[in-house]
C-alpha cells in the first residue's frame, strides 16, 4: 500500500516519498492524541510535510464514528482504521490518506481535491481551535465500525 500511496502523492504533487513506522502513541485523559510523539516523528526525518497516524482505535465525534481528524497547526491527521469497515481495501485507505494530505499540504495538481472526495462522507473544515474531521455516514457508519473492530481483532485466529 505504501507504494500505491507514494504513486498517488507523486501524481498530485510531482514528487513524494512515504516513510512508514510503527509507533505507540499516548492518549491523554481527554481522549486526545499526545502530539509529543508527532514532534519526535517529524524530527527523525529531514523534510516532513505531513504526518498521518493510522490507529486501530475507534474514535467518535458528535455522536458518530470518526474516520479522520486533521490538525492543520501540526500538519498531522489521525485516521481510525476500524471506521473504514471490514472490507476496507487499499484503494479506500489510500483515498482517505490522500483526502487528508490534500487538506494539510498546499500545491496539489488541479482536480486532485475532486478526485479524492469521498462520496458518502463530508469533511467538516477546521474552525478556530477545533480541528477538521470526517465522520462516517449516518446509516452505515456504526455497523461498519463494529465490523471493522471485530475484523481487526481477528477472532478466527483463536478458534484453532
């Protein structure tokens, strides 16, 4: 998937490189991500335009499952993998990555925003101190999140 994401970034921005790293992130008492880890990740590389965090922790906002949240001041986004559902393939995940990057990094090719718009979901743009976020669809969001949580736990591996 890294190669596919890098190809899409190159198509939209002209040149790009993607670095993937597994990292444990802390969660504060207010259920927010600890941005000290993001700062550390950014310092490990020479030039970083955006940091995307893919977590297996389901997140909720405004009473709905949250697919992604962007933090423009930190040039970072947090994405919840279970909210994408049990059948979330590479195409869907790369599309969500691209949608986040397009909101964080300027200089995209014309038409890129429309190409990576998510049909059934709408972004709420950042307002004041509140970050922007993408909520799951009203009808399908909760079942998709629950099935995504079950699938990420891989219960079929415990049966044998």
